């Protein structure tokens, strides 16, 4: 069983997943958006939002949930994932970072 932890900058939210992320599969995903959308932790590795998404003041953009946005996560390659919700879509790129990269105040 894999796990997903989503980080928007100032905290994290752990969620159980029924399987590890695999390419071309989609799963329900709750994205942490409180401090803007910069990072997502997928199966133990932090992925970088490309580009990061915010309102310019460290919050999610207008129309996005705060502190979370429910949607779908889909891995399109081993290094690229897309989070899609009614509020919009964010692309994430895999990194080698395994520790929380950003904490906002």
C-alpha cells in the first residue's frame, strides 16, 4: 500500500492510497492548497508544481478550495503528474526531495 502526502507550503495532510502511483492511472486526490500550490508528496517523493500556483500572496487562486481542493491525480509519465479539479489543473514534476521542502508562516 502506498501513501500520499500533499504539501502546499505550510503543512501537510496524509492520506491513504489503495495502491502506489503508476503511470496512466488516476485516483482521487485531496490537494493541500492553504499556502498556494507548490508541492505534492506522492509515494514518498515531493513533486514540484510547474509552475507553482497562487494568488500572489501565498494563498490558492480565486476559485480553489482552502485549505484543500479535491480532484484527481494522474501520472502521465514516471516524472510527470497532473492534478485536475473543477478549479483547474496543475502539473507536477518528480524531484528527488524526500523531506518537506517549504514551510510558510
